[in-house]
């Protein structure tokens, strides 16, 4: 049987050409008027996932990494 990709993870992760995966940091969706400009700007680029998670990601997203 063909393995399916994890569609929930596929929506939450960005895979770059270099093979690194990035995710959006938390606290950036709502209640933004109470947060400082510095706090909001800190999340613009996303956060890189560590290499130790790569084996786990390969299992959930076959053919992507």
C-alpha cells in the first residue's frame, strides 16, 4: 500500500531548497495590538527545525525531504 503524506504537517512546514525545514513561531496569530513591534518582528523569517527532527519528518513527508 502506498504511504500517504501527513497533510497537516505539510501545511505547517516550509521546505527550502537547501533541505532545511522552517515553521512559524508561536504567538503571531491574534492579540497583536498588545504585543510590541519588536516582538512581532522577531517572527518574520520563521524558525528552522533542528536536524535531529529530520528522520521524523522524512517518515511523515515521504518524497518531500
